[in-house]
């Protein structure tokens, strides 16, 4: 987090230099690709999405407002590009964040700490892949990219209150999927 | 009761989004509440699990190289924009200087033309006066006669030098006009050469700053200077030295 803070502070200072875009954008390459790959669930589409993101960012770098969050700006470009892509157009985000939607009820028998302890990395990845895209992306931004609520709000273009409620619901959905998969695995053995 | 108070804030706490005061209070509560502590532990465990699982995909070296190349290429393309600025830095002042030079040339040319016109007119006045049957309206070699004669005829007065012992003699004077400005014309003689001395109010003449100094107008020698708000012109076919000497006498008298 501290490293990112220093990095963010450097954004406005470095913008004036000729190579500032390269200096700012290339360190984000790995994580942008990872995010794109999670969104698209496809290697070729993720590669296209990252390329499109960099091309758009290069073109729009002149309009990037000094002092704002460059990382959130890049992620917003990537996400908007995804949403306007063929795969992204299929994504449906419920208008009512409070509405119940296919969230599996928590298992009644296994305590969560044991549940998470038993789940290996592949199981968590499987559960994440099964999550609706709007849950998956907000979990990735919060847990993997370690963005603050404010950064997530800026990236997704939603209010901070919605960030909190959507995160809570995403975690609940993930727990439900993990429990289901674990229980299914046990019964299957 | 305390657990219910904090339950809605456990996500904020595990995400590090709680205000410092609330965070300290919740931490104190967690030290005394096993149920909430386990709840927070679950959330932190889930965060760690997602963090580890989420870092799943790595881009290919080919994609990395391709994008790095595109970025570098575009940056390099934009770099010439610095050269463009460099050109602008040179080009814009050059254009400004050129415009300034043209404007100055036009201004100086216009001033020069005005100056030529003034001296041509003075030369005409000088020649016309000498060609006239009555070149002067007041005929006198006495400055105390000539000077008072102008009173009431021109809107200013002037001093004339005493000329005893010099080669110059005062023939007389007349009222004249330059650019619709009334002034005095005095005729002096030096060794059979006539010299006209014109006197006008300085402020009434066009482009006075460029009128000073010696000028060769239509082969006449001239001198011009300002004194006490008056513009003096000495013009005649006498030598430049004579013109200069008469000018000095007049200056000294002023």
C-alpha cells in the first residue's frame, strides 16, 4: 500500500516528462492483464483488451487530469473497454444492489474459518470464476489490487456506499460457492 | 449489544477503512469478544485467500514486448512534438521579429517620407521667397525692429542674435506657413548667399523627433534644432559651415 502511495504521489510529478506515460503505465501491465483475464475468462480476449486499454490510454493521456489517480484511470479504461466488448455487453449488473440474486445460503454445519482453511487456492479460484462479473471485479480490486473504497468507487464509477454493499454481497456469494463446492467435493468422495 | 453495534463495521475494519477512533474502539471490543474476533478472523482469512488466488494469470512475454514496443514507439513519435516545440521556440520569435522589422521599416519609411516632405516644403518656401519681388515683409538689419514686427502675427516669440563683427547680416523677415502652422521666416545673408531661418512651434510640426540634424535638401544645406519649444530650420545655398555658424549664433541668442 505504501509503495502504491508513493507511486501515486509520483504521478503528478512525472506527467510532465516525455516518458511519463511509459513510466506510469508499464508497471501496471501485469496486474492489468490479470484483471483483464479474470474479466474475460479468455486469454485471447484478455490480450486484446489490454492492448486496447493501452492504446486508448496513450491517446487519452493528454486529457488525464493531473493529481488524479492514474491507476484508477487505467483500470477504468480497461473496464469500460471490456463492458463495450462483445463479452462485456453480456454482463448484467442488477440495478438494485440490495436485491437478492443467486447468492447461495451459507452452509449450516461448517464454520467459516474451517471452510476457508480447507479450501485450497484452486477451489477459491474456481469459486471466483463462478461469481457474477460485478462481484468478481470488485473483489479483485479490493483484495488483489488492494484499492481503497475511494479508488474502487472511482474505477467502477459507483458511490462509496455501493462499493461497501457490493463488496459485502460479493464476499457472501463467494463463501456460499466455496461451501457448496466443498460440500459437493466431500459428497463426491 | 456491543456485538450488534460492531457487526456492520467488521468489513470496514478488515478492509482498513474504519476511522481511527472507531478502529481503536473496535480493537478494544475484539479483545473482549471471542465471537467478533472469530468473525474478523474469518473475513481476514477470506481476504488472504482471495488475494492469493486472484493473482492467477501472467501475460505472455510476447504481449509484454508488443505493448512495450507500442508504448515506446508512440512516446518516440510524441517526442518530436518536443522538436516541434523547439521549432516553435525558434520560429515564433523569428516571425515576431520579422513582423516587427517590417513594421519598423514601414514606420521609419513613413517618417523618412514625412521628413523629406517637410524639407522639400522649406526649400520651396526659401526659393519662392528669394524669387519674390518682395522677399521680406519687414526689411531691417536690426533685430529690435524685426522681432517686434512679428508680435501679433505669430503665436510665439523668439530671440535673435547680435551680429556686429560677424559675416552674417539680417535682411528681414516674413510670416510663413509650414503644414498649416504659422511661423517666422528670417533671411540672413553671408557673402552673397541667402539663408532662410524658419521658426515654428515644435508641437505643431509632424514627426518632430526626426527633423533634427543636418540634411541635404535639394542640394541646400540645412540645420535644425529645438530650443524653448520652438523648432528652428536654417536652410540655404551657403556652405554647411556657414549654416552651422549661423545656427550657433541663433542658439546662443536663444
